């Protein structure tokens, strides 16, 4: 694996030609295994954004962006191997798309001084840049997602969840366990009963969990699933006739591939999202002209506009804006990882800038700083329409509950700092 990945990096750099130094953003993707249905879509969106920037604009600041892939199969050990295979000075940033891999890479990138970007996943408390100097998780994290889900349910119930029962069905991994602590605190604050139902990965077998849900009759189910677990859960919910409008997934449980297998029975299912839906944006006109029509789309373009594809596009957009800001601050287009980190900390993506990029209203404004590596953390709700086969946004952006989340982030990041011997730096 190390040799194949290193060869891919070298080939990509050589193909760009001697006139350009180029900027290297290794892509730890997964196109095989039980999570490939989701991983393929994200990887394609990520690649296509940078292909568009390279083809239409000649790169960023005159430097093309190279995104050689290394297959992790969503396996933590393989993900670490992919990282170790390319620790050259040229590598600027890693986006592993896995909470398990992220946890393993956090101390490594700190030692190697490389940027780790984990939008909407990874270690939530990495939002605290005072402790996690090299990690960024804007625009939102898992605790944001849990809080937004509860805020939405509060709105749906006249401002009170007192006496309600909520079940959390979750992928029994570092990823799936992330929201538990937040939901426990929120249950104490708002008076609802929380039931926690782990599902062992990959997650096809869930009959016992849904039998418990049928028996206990929770008012709502929240899901932290990924890959085949999502499909199985939605089908099991349909089998017991659980009302889909009361079933809410995190953003990684809100793709077309998750709901389509259940057909009409998935109608009304909801999930969180921190980005827009569909292709009704000027960006996609440019993508068609410069990437799709010339036959340069990743994976042949089969997933263009899907929910998870769009999330890959959004991740690449944020990285691209951080690269541009870093070039501006450094006074050179040929930045290094430390300069990219500075670009992230000065990142300011306004609504106006999103419109300039061809994606008006697609994402929330993002302002980062030394202390805040996670942004405002807002999210929206989307709902599946089985008749049209599309997602529709059903809320505006919802602000998470800082009163609950800020102390949790401070506590968890302080514990990590003590364990790792880190001195906070932003004061």
C-alpha cells in the first residue's frame, strides 16, 4: 500500500509538469467494503470540486490541487498506513472521513505539523483550537448535531420534551458513541428519557434493537449510522411501522443510498444536514461544462448532486478557501502545511462568498480563529420524499445549545491536554 500510494503521489506531481509546484492534498478514501456506497459519493464530490478549480481557474493562486487517493476501506489500521505512506513536506492536509482514523491521527499530525480536517465527524472537542492546534472540524460537529436534533424536537413539541421518550440507535464505534454524552446532558435539561441502542458494525443485523423499540414505543428515534446500517435501520423501522417523520438521522445517515432500498416505506424520513441539497446552483452549470461534459468527473459522474456527493464538494470548497487565505497571508501561492493552518484560523466564508462560488445558501457562514476551529455549528433538517426521490430542506439553520456544549468541549479538551502534555496557546 505504501508503495502504491507513494507512486500515485509521484505520478500526480510529475503529470502536472515542471512549471508548477502544485499543492498536495492526499485523499484517504474508501471505495470498497460495507461503507463503499457512501464513501464513493463523498470521494467523487471531493475530487470533482478540485477538478473544476483546476480546469476552470488553473488551480488556486496558479497552483493546481492534487488529490491522490489511498484506499482505507473505512479501516482504522489501513487509514493510519495511508497517512504514514505519505508524510512528505509536500502534503498539506488529510481528510480521512472516519472518526476512528481521526482519533489515531490527531497525535500524529500534531507531531508532524500537518493539518487534519474533519468536517462533521471526528473528535468533537477538536473544535477547541487552544488545545488542538492542527485539527479543524467546521462547519459542525457531532455534539452540534445532537443539540440541533433536540432543538428541532423542542420546536415540534411546543418547547417542551418533558416526559417524552427518545431512543438513540448508534453504530457501536467511536463514531456512533460521540453523541451519547451530549444527549444524556440534554435529557437531564429537558426531561426526556434516553434509551441507548448500540448496533455492532457493519450493522445489517438490528432485529433485537427494533423489537425493543416496538416494545418500548419511544416518541422519537435518533440514528447515528453509516453505510449498510442506515439501510437496515430504515427497513426495520418500516417493518415495525415506526412513523418515519419521527425518525431522524445524523448527516451521515441522510443519503439517497440510505433510503432508496426501503422504497415508499422510507417516505417522510428526516436527517440533519449542514449543506444544501440538489443541483439547482450555478456551481453545477460550471461543473457540467468543465468536468462532466469533458469526461473528467470522478467515478464517471454517476453521483453528481447526491447528498453525500454534495458534502464532499463542500469539504473541498472549505479546504480551497483555506488554501486561498493561506496564500494571501503568506504572500506566496506555494504554501506549506503550517501556512495552511494559519489560513484555516483566518477563514471567513460569508454568504456573499458562497454566492460568488456558485453555491448561494448552500452552507452557513464560517468564521474560524485560534480558539474556534469548528465554526458556529449550525445544521438544518431535510426530509425524504419517496415519490420524487429527492430530499427537501424543511428548516432554516438551527443554532446548537452553547450552554450545554461549551462546558463539554472545555472539559473534554482540557482532559486531552493534560493527557498529552499540551499547553493551551491562544490566551
